[in-house]
C-alpha cells in the first residue's frame, strides 16, 4: 500500500493534477468550476481496449449542453 487514502466510490474526490496528451496540465478543480460534477476517464491511445471506446466516449459531448465542454 502506498499510504494514500482509499477513495470510496461516489465520494467527493480530492483535487488532482494530470499531464495533458499534448503538453500542459489539467487540474480537476478547473473542470469543475461552475459545474455540478465531472466524469474522469483514464484512457490510453495505445491500448486496443481503450481505442474501441473512442466513439462511445466522444458521444458524451454530442448533444450535450454547451457549458459541459
């Protein structure tokens, strides 16, 4: 065990920072600003299982309110 607390499903996540695919960094708090919540998907462009979900995941933004993007 790494000594980090276990995150319970459905609980509020602590803020975290992730590297962007094409440089930059992204903080959870930045995505949540002015919103009720967010879905975070950890995805890999080199994983054949992940790539199969591209169209499905992109569908979340199609038809979504503009303030979701």
